[in-house]
């Protein structure tokens, strides 16, 4: 009897063990299953939504904080209309009568800019404010308008500093364009076509170190620029001078040009050039003096020099009156071959101008030139550009 009870007890224990073992495969998944709402958070679709929401929140935050610092630049100019001859309808002999000229004041928004100091310094492109016979205005985000009191144009780069009489403005923070990487976020703000104020576009940095030709359809101004930033953030005419921002809301470039024959190709001047410009401006006590030599020239490349039995360098076509070059004795038809020890490169038509602009007003430099098949050396003290 005892044996029977023992056998039955062992059988019950064995059945219980088997049932437990059989149940484990179905129970184990239940034990580790996540709730439905938690499983949904880990789907690819949800992760994509999270990324989009994050990117949107970054852009909206940057735009909200930056808009008070972005301005619209307008031009004001008086044009003369008429002043021509027309047929007199009351004269049987068809004589001409003069039509007196009339003057018309034209005002138009032509570009963008951004605030870099609380007391009214604004950065824009030089080609936006290239007309020295016009006056300019700046409109802030809150629609306040200010006349531009002074314009400091950088002769080396397509940059300009505008000064308005204002206080307590909010400047944008300047980033470091030397740390840019392909593919990083880029946000452009400005007034495209001079009409659509506070337009925001976004994209990425799609190229670095580009060489382009920039200009303005309003001013007919053209300039060659090197080492610019390429972006696919939409940039249109009128965006010129506005900021290109990174994901921290820092200025990394100044929107400058678009590719006329391509879509989603825009260009911006690296912000580090702006920082250098502002440092020069502040070091000179609120002035903006650039050294100049006082000549006009054409570059002779090596091939042309060999064909014409000349030397490679800058061929002087004109010497400006009362300039440092004239005072030193430089003449027309001289060919400058070296500037302060640096050779003039024939393949770069701006090489001499760039060398001069790297110097300071008052610096004395040595110029080596070719005149009548002889090498001559001159000492020149650079003066401020008039």
C-alpha cells in the first residue's frame, strides 16, 4: 500500500513537472511582452516621426530667436524721366518740341542683413549697397525703419557694414565657419525678391570652398568670390546679405548668390570673414580704412609674357593722381613682378589687390617691377584708400 502511494505521489509530481515544462514556452513570451503603446514607440514609423518633430522644433526655435535680428535693406533714389524731343501734333511741318524732364523718387526693398551689435551695426553684402549715389534704409522685424547713416564697404570681399542710429538691438551670435561639415543643417532667413519679408528656408551644407561670381540684378554689380559655402536651402534675389544659420542659431555664412542655371544651389560667404571685418573696424576705432596702392592694372600670365617677350606680373595701365604709387615713382606700362617679396601670379587677376589689402595703412612695402627690360625696386608707404 505504501509503495502504491509512493508511486502515485511520484506520478503526480512528474505530471506537474511536465505541465510546467509545457507551459513555459507559452508563458515566457507573455512575461517579456511590452504593452501595446510601448511597442508602438519602437516602430520605424514612430522613430521617423520623432526625428521629424525634433528637427521641426529646432528650426522653429532658431527662427523665433533670430527674426528680431534680421533686417530688410531698401534703396531710395531719385530718377530723371523725360528730357527728350517729340513730334508736335499741331505743327504742319512736323517739327519737334522738347519734353521737360521730371524727377521721380523710387523706393524699393532690395536685400537683407542682420544685426551684429546692439548699437546699430548691420552686416549685408557690398553689392546690395553698391550705389554710392543712393540712400538706404533698414527695416527691422517690428517694422521700425531707420536711415543708414554710414556705409563701410569692404573692397576685398562682397561685404559691407551699415550703421543706423538705434540702441538696444539684439545681435546674432557669430559661429565658426572653419568647423563646417558637409551635410550639417543650414537655415536661411531674408526678404527674397525684395517683397516677402521674414522668409525661412532650410537645407544642408552641400559644398565647401566653392568659387563663384556674385552680383545683384538691382544694381548690375558683379564680383568674383572664392571659398564660399554651397547650400541647398532656397536662396533668391533679395536674400543677399541675410544670415545662414546652423542648428545652434549661430551665423555661419552670409547669403550672397544663387546659381542661375541650377535649382537648390545657393552660396554664402563664410562668417569668419565677417569676424575679421568687424575686428578691423573695431581696431580702427569705428573707422574702416583699407590701404591702397593707387594703380589700375591688367595681369600678364606666363604664356602671354613669353609670347610678347615680357615678364609675368601686373601691367600698370593707370597711376592715380596723388597716390602712394605716383609718389614713389611708378609709371604706366611698368610691370610689377613682386610685392613685398611675394611673386605676382599671372593666373590670378586679383593677386596684387589681395596682397595690398592684407597690409595696414602706414606699412612700408618693397615693390619690384620691370621697366624697359630692367628690374627696378621701389619703397612705398601705403595710405588709406580715398
